């Protein structure tokens, strides 16, 4: 399993991003979530997988802690999305910008 661990994690990471994208599409999420949430998650996943060192026992715990922080960040972005778009109805379509 050692040599194939990163390949398996890459497949699982791609599946995770795909399911996040499907969920975001079905929930009609705004650009806030797509860029700040899913975009950051898509950049973070390869970093987590590539920084896994199978010979270092502590490598997994560092990545696990980083993944927890990334999950908390995604939760924060989801809450920002909830309050900005759903509660306060802030969107580009409702903003009226005037140039002087």
C-alpha cells in the first residue's frame, strides 16, 4: 500500500472536490463560495497529498492538523456565504454602483 497511498489519496481528494462542486451547484452557491471556498480547497488538496512523507511518522499528523484548519476555513466561508447572500441578500445583482 505504501507506494500507492498517494495515488489513492489523490483519487479520494478528486472525488471530494467533485462532490463539493456538485453540492455547491445544487445549493446555488455564490461566487464567494466558489472562489474562497472551493478554490482554496482545490489548491490545498494537492499540497496535502504531495507533502505526505510515508517515511516520517509525524508527517501524517501535521497534514491532519492542516486539514482540520482547512475544514474550519471552509466552514467559515460557508457561514460567510450564508450571511452575506442568504440573510443580508448581498449580491452583485442587487448592488447599485454609481460612477462619479
